[in-house]
C-alpha cells in the first residue's frame, strides 16, 4: 500500500504538489540498503505497509457501512442499497509524492489514469429518501423525525458510520506526526530525478520532476474530453520508460525503507495501538457482513 488517496478519501493532489514545490528544512540522510531494479508495480513495497490497514480491511469496513445504512433505511420504508466504491489496491500503490505515477503495464492504455469523470448526484428514488439518509432536509437543516419516527442524528449514513467506525487511515501521511517522510531534497533522490528529467528531454518532454508530469493539468481538463489523449499516453509512456532506465523507482523503494525504519522504531507503541484498533474494527465489519448474508 502506498501514499495517497484514490477512491475513499481519494488521492490528495495537494500532497503531490509538495514534490513540485519542494520543502524546507534538513534531515539527516540515513544510509541506503540494497537498491533493487524496479520494473513493475508489484515490486513496490515498504516497511511501513505492514502497519497500515490492508485494502481488504478497508473495503470490508466500507461494505459493512453500506449494510448498516441499508438496514437503517429499511426501518423507514426505503429499499436502499448504498453504492460505496471499493478502494482499488493498485491505485494505492502506483502513485506517490516522490515518483508521481508508475504502472508500466497500463500506461499504454490509461496514461496517468487521472481522468476526472466527475461525481453524479443521486436523485431520490422516493420522496424523503435523501432526508432519511443524510438527516437533513433539502435546505441542509437537520431533521430529527421522519414519518412519525425519530431519526438518528446525521441520518442513516451517520448512524452506520457510528456503528462501524470511520474508514481507517491507510496512507503513510496520515500516521502520527505525518508518517515517515523522504525529504525531497535528499541528494540521492534529486540525483536520480535529474537523470529521469534528462531522459524525458531526450524523449521530447520537459518536466523537472515526476510529480510535475503526473500533475500536468492537461490530463484532467474538460478540453481533453476527460479522455486519455494521445499526448497523455506518450508522456506517461516516456515517463515510465525513463523511470525504468534511470532506476528511479529502485532508488525510491530503497529510500522509503531507509526512512520508514527509524520512524517505525520511534513510533512502535502508537503504531501497535492503531493496528489493534483497525484489526478489531475490520473483524466487527466482517461479522456485520456475514450476519447480513445469513
């Protein structure tokens, strides 16, 4: 599991902007272990991953929230099915603040996989459905009662969230103290990024950092028709090839391990507590799902 959000809490572009603008301050550079040669997304792993929720746990909690919300809605006469999108495990791996985007197997078809489709607004299947679901009327005012029955504060969705618990944080940046950080000024990172940038220039594209390429607004504009254009495909493919030829991803994996380990050592108690809480919540979610299936 990697940095960033994609579907639930989704990937935060503001985090990646740091890779473009840089950050201040100096951090002692820990020594690197072995630098692997990374050519595929399944080679991307880091020590902090074992302290984060698995995507199976996250998706189980999402599904259980939908189950409880639907049960609540039925109490008010609505046959409601919450369409919660699951988190895509690969989408949590293939993008990060230090390297932008990396998924060689899909760039030829999806480019940076960053097209914004937009969100659809659900229309009430029946009058009052959104009121019961959200606990608010069409003006946003809280509603405490519906059809003679008291309504949970925040409606059935808040009721479900309270019953199951919030979706646990599953990106390193959301861990205590901001999680383990790789300084974007680390000379081993800046050196390999320079090599990557020179490779991109040879391919005909000028970007200072991988994040600049991934965040190029042309991949997310109405002018593109919200489609993967030939230019996006070309840039993303060159980006991927240059990451492999410069072994930028191998350096990133080694750096992540180097910075993860001291963070884990200094935060082990709080990480253990968070993991116990997540495991308990995921177990509860699984029981809710099993009960509904039965």
